[in-house]
């Protein structure tokens, strides 16, 4: 257990559905991240939040909408996704953004399939 | 752009030593990290090199040479549980950029 939980672990949705991914960290960290992991591709950073403020948006399509209501919770709202959005979505947290090793603690991920 | 290249797959036997290389075309980064990810699991932090040279943590060591744009992870006394994917990552201001990943298979 890394102290970062994600729900749901698996999600199947149609292209017209709206769903949300949830991430919670129990480590007292100030920074949280969303990553996309597709087969045979590097981990792709999507969003970075520091103290509930978005500090990085890595050219992610607007059909992905993040929300960080407090430093312990992070959501990823999904709507009108495409089949190529099927991937493992990983949440991570770190003590701060941009200090030291920026060691990140990852959740187990949500395996998303878009039909 | 920023890119980090790793071999896609490495195989070895129990008890052996294996080196996973990471070559990068990235400038202005703060340090090089390594993460391990078992199938179906979350990436977990292994090591960080802020300076050139070798960092040792038990059976794992990591090396960085900025002049050669190169780093590696060295795994000694391999065990079956070391079978996993290994990612290098460079730290930029507020984010990590990850490499392509190397899948290590350890055989008995």
C-alpha cells in the first residue's frame, strides 16, 4: 500500500457516457498528479496540482476535466471519450512540487475501457 | 523535445547482475529517478541521482553521467520478484518525464 487509493479500479464506458475517477492520498502531501499509461508508451503526465491549484496542463483534450477540491482528493471527470482513451489512469502524490527528488507515490490505477 | 530511451526488454537468470540503460535528450533537469512497476501494480520509487556518480541502495545501484546524457540502474543478485518494468525519469521544474520503460524478466 502506497497511501494513495483510486476508485474505481476498472471502468467500462461508452463514448457518450460521463464518469469520474477518484483519487485520495493519506500521506499529507501537497502535490497530486494524473498520468495516462498506454501499452508500449511512456507514462504521460496529464495534470499537476499543487495545494489545490493546477500548475500544469499537458495539452490534454477538454474531454478530460480535473478537479482538486482539497489537497487530499483529486478527480478526473470524463465525457465523450474516444476508444483511443482506453488506458490505465494513474494518480500520484508528492510532498511538494519541484523539490528534491520529487518522489511520487502512485495509486493502483483505474483501467479504463472506452467502447 | 525531451525524450528518454530505454531497451524494451531485458532477460536474466536468478543471481545474475543486470544493467538497464537510460539515454536522454533532455537538458536543464534536476536529477534522474528510477521507478519499478510490477504487472498490475503501481510504479514505486527506487532511487534518485541529483549528482553524477553512483548511488547504492542495497541490491540496486543507479548511475548518472550528465556529460554523456546517460544513466543506468544496476540490479545485483537478481531474484524472481525483480521481474517487473523499470522506468527512468528526469525531474523538470514541477514534473517528471518518464522513459519508455524496460521489462525485466528473471528466469530460474
